[in-house]
C-alpha cells in the first residue's frame, strides 16, 4: 500500500518496520510550490517504511483543498501515509482522512495517534 491511509478502525496492524518519518504541518501556510516540493521529497523517502503527517495537512477548511491534498499525497507518497488531525484540518477531516484517534500496532511497537487540534 502507498498513499494516504484514512483509518476507519481504531487499531491498525502493520508489519514490522525499521524506520518511519514524521512530517509536521506541511499545509499550515498553504501548499504552495516550495512547500509542495519539500513535502513531495519527504514523502518519497525510500528509507522510511511509512510516514505520519503531524497535523495541519490543509491550510483552511474547504473541500477542494482536502481533495487536492489527498490526491497529492496519493500521487507522490512512496509508502503508506498516516494522518494526524491538526487545528487547520478539523472541519472535513473525518470525511477525507478518517479517524482522529487510532493506534498503529506492530509486533514490536505501538504508535498512538491522537488528535492534537
């Protein structure tokens, strides 16, 4: 699987992993060309088994912005991307990005994702 994973269950089983990347606030100032370029490079890291985007995926609440962010992530991400709700994401988050609180569970680790908005 690659691209945005919109969790619908509170507990998500993942295979064992070696490393993951946490990306913070990519859309907070808007997904302009410079931000999108850096975000795309981070999502294409071949060294990460998965990614967590730590909130503020979108700069403001408009369905078109959510759709664009989801399509962008699906297009450029080399591996699964797990979202975390930020204060800019609240309005349509559940519809586009899934549950706000969930856990990634592997044989060796548990990563708890909690809404920080």
